[in-house]
């Protein structure tokens, strides 16, 4: 299917708009009352943060990629970190850069201090990553990768 430049721009605007709305709507997460947060996260939060850092790194590589194959490979790394080996979109062919760091961000959030609060952020990052690895449009894949990175960064900040 051949798309015009206008359709590609519209798709990019839509993806960026959704990411922007998510970030604006979730900006209040950082303003939660200081005393309601657990100040000493357990080992589960530490493992989740490590996986998030790895996923953010690879989503960042993807966001700056110049070829669709490169973008999808690194976005696939991030997706595998988010879902872990048991995830429905896990693909061993992409490689599992979070191997040994935990069971997947979504799985490990269940036992992490503050995990329930950031679960929706990570679920949105997961959906964006799936969109990015399935598209055939480089701009859409790069925009999805940037969104994954942004959402995971917010999640990591809240887990600290």
C-alpha cells in the first residue's frame, strides 16, 4: 500500500498526540504526597528499575534509528524487557537484553513498591511497542519508540 506524505504526517501527529496526552494525564503521578510513598523500595523495585533502564536504552536506540529493521530490532528488545519470556508478544529472535534482570517489567511490577501505580504507564508503553514493531512505516516506529522511552522514564521516576 502506497501512502502519501500527508498520511504519514497524520499518523505521526496521531501517535505523538496520544503519547502527549498520556504524559500530560499522568504528570500528576510525580506529585503524590511524599508521605504516602514507600521510601525504601525492596529488591523487586530495584530489579524492575534495572529492566526499565535497559528497555529505555533500547527504546532510545530505536527512536534514533535510520532504518526500519534497526528501529524494530531495538524496539523489540524493549518489548521483550516489558513482557518477559512469558509475554504474548515476546519474540526470542529480537534477543532478550533483560535476561537475568527479572521476569519482565509487567510481571515484576506486582511485587515492587509503587508498582501498582505505574502499571498503567507500562501497559501503555507495551501497546506502543507492539504498534512500533508491527508497523511498516519508519516514522511511526520511531515515534512509538520515543513514546515507549518517555513512558518508561516516568515509571522509573515513580519507583525511586
